[in-house]
C-alpha cells in the first residue's frame, strides 16, 4: 500500500493506494486531485512517473509541501519524472513509452488528467479505442511492477442524470477497480473524499480533508462544521 499521508483517507482506502490497481480520482476543478497525487508521490520514497496533461504539476507547490513536512525539496523533485504531452496523440505515445522507462525503482505512476486532451478531440470510435489501449498499458504497468497508478479525471454535467459524472466514465470504470470522488464542501478549504468503488472495501464511505501548506490533511468530520457537499 502507498500512503496518502492522511490517516483517515488511508483507512478509507484500506491502507492507502493499492499496488497493481488503477485508482481513478475524479472531481471538479480545484478539489485537490493534483495535490493528492503529488503528495502521494512525495511520500512514496521511490521514483514517480508523472504525466501532466493540464499543466497542473507545480514544482513550487511540491517544494512547499516538502519543506512543510520536513523533507528535502531537491531530493523530492529529483524523484519525479515529468511528461507533458500537448495533445491526445502525444499522450498515447508517452503512456506507451512508459513500458520502457518504468522499472523497480518506481513506486508510482500518475496521469493527471487522462481525459483533458480526450474531451477536446472530435469524438469518434478510434479515440475511444485509443483511450482504452492507454488504460490497458497502465494496467500492465501496475501489475508488472506491482505499483499503484493514480488516474486523475475531469467531470462533466450529465443532464439526464442531473448530476456531475466523470468524463469517459464507462471506459475508465472498466479498468479502474478503485474510484475516489473529491468534492468541495461549503466550508472554506474543506474537501470531501467519497469512496465510490473499491476492490476490497465497502463503497460509500467518506472522509473530510483540508488543503494546507503541507498539502492535504485530515479535516473535521463534524457534520455541524461541514454541513453539506456541493453537487
């Protein structure tokens, strides 16, 4: 298991992010997906392959989290191998190329997010097939090296269901055994993590989190302080 650095979230996930498993972490803008992925990689102690499709990876933020946690920022940054594909075609090449790069020195692979380029492309069958192939490569990496893989995902509004749903959810749900949803609470700075699916744990559990200079920490679980979650 790979710790998130948050005791309550680790408990929700059965000890942390599971090796050999693709975990989808989805939510709207600024819910903490990138911070959670960076923090998990920071605390993993091994190398991290980080595929950043949205430009959200921040060396400055990673440095801040490292210092706040008493870690060496230089050493922390040196363990992250950053890839920044500019379109979906390049993303496909980058993810395919990870098979030649990731080895036993790596403790985590992150794709943040896997659907940023996908959703702006003209929809057609080959696009969906390509996304499926990328997920297959990531699953192969997870099982081959027995490491967790975090797949951050965006959301869209489903008018029929009347709620926000993950982009390309039908494709990702087929490969991702674990699914974690992040949402904003009405209280400033508080986030809610909801376990939608897990290969071992019961679904539906939730924990409150807060964004700080240390990254993400456990938040209040007092329902009176965190009245409800934004839909």
